[in-house]
C-alpha cells in the first residue's frame, strides 16, 4: 500500500486536486486499515496474528465494507493453506510432525479456521446480535439468539456481505481436501441461511447461478432441505433460529491464545 498522503498539488494540476477532493479522510482511514491488515496477513509470514484482528470484523456491529474486506483477506489466507494441507498436518514430513512449533501452528490454524467458518455461517443467517455494552462475550450472543440473555439488539447483515460469505464458504469447502467437497460445511452454512431470518433474493440468486448448476451441490442442497423439512415436521412446524457461534470457539488472539481448536468433521 502506498502512502496516501499526496504532496500538495501544483497550481493547474486538476487531476491531483480532484483526487484530494474525492478521497476524504473518513473514507480512506478505516478501509485502508483493514486492507493493510489483509495484505500483511497474506504477504508477511510474521503477520499471522492479523487473522485474529480480521476475525473480529466478522462479528455484528462493524462497518459492512470492512467486514467484506476482512472476508476476502481471510478466505485467501485460509484457502491457500488448506490446499497445501495445513489442516491435515502439512506435507507429512515426519520431522515436522514431531516439532513442537509445527504442532503449535497446526493447533492455532485449526482453531482460527473453525472460528472463520462459524462466523461466515453466522453472517449467512442474516442477522446478528450486537452487544449492548463492552464485555458481552459469545455466550451472551448465543443466549440472545436463543431468546434470552443480554446479547444486545438485532443487527441485519447486508445482502452483499451474505453473498461474499457464501462464496468464502464454498471456496473453503472445496479447498480442505482438493478433489473432495466438504458437504458438511456447506450443509451447516445452508442450514443457517434457510433457518435464519435474512434469506435474501441476492443470496438465492448467487446460490442458483453460481453453485446449483453443479450436480454435487444440487444433491447436497436437496438433502439439506429435506433434513430441515423433516426436523420442522417432527417439531410440529416450529422453525429453528439463526445459527450462532459457540462460546467454546470464541477468542482467537495470538498463537499463544487459548480456546478450542478442533477441525470440522467430514462426511
């Protein structure tokens, strides 16, 4: 990223003057801070902890443009490492498998990847819960989503953000094991969207035009819809609520941070 503080335009230099006019500081500042985090994460091996900062932008209450920028950066970061096998233990080098640093990195990667997919799923549900005050943790959010607790007010997710979240889920689902599609990750995301409160025409259009043209995606879509229909029928027609992330996967932080790290189960 270049320095946006341009030198003062010379008299008669209309181009530079116009640029300074149409790029107010309020527009440049926050977006560029998020972009810088994403660029550093994907180009500098020492910036892994930027992932935790970007993950916070996927929670409700943040600027939608910053959330979308964070999704793009995180999707690239995780999908590239999924393709090279980081979720499965890397290349299989016996020495690396016993190396404490390698094991620590793999645990860190698993935990943060799982948190990423859970937050994408929550965005697909179409509505989040913004904390009324600082200090309300994910357990409070989950309680609010279930109809109680002090999670805060409802925060709608923009359709553009949902479409981008779906694209990130699909990329991760195909990258975990190249050549295999993680149907369980897709089913969880689709269930959150269908049982949530914000299944928009834009999301339906993206699903139909980009993904339902593929036979395997259509099969898993029909299977998921049938499963939801059976659950609703057994419960007497009472639909489920929007998906939320579990408090056991909250946090993130640096590579020394706590929290649970498992991997997403595959079928």
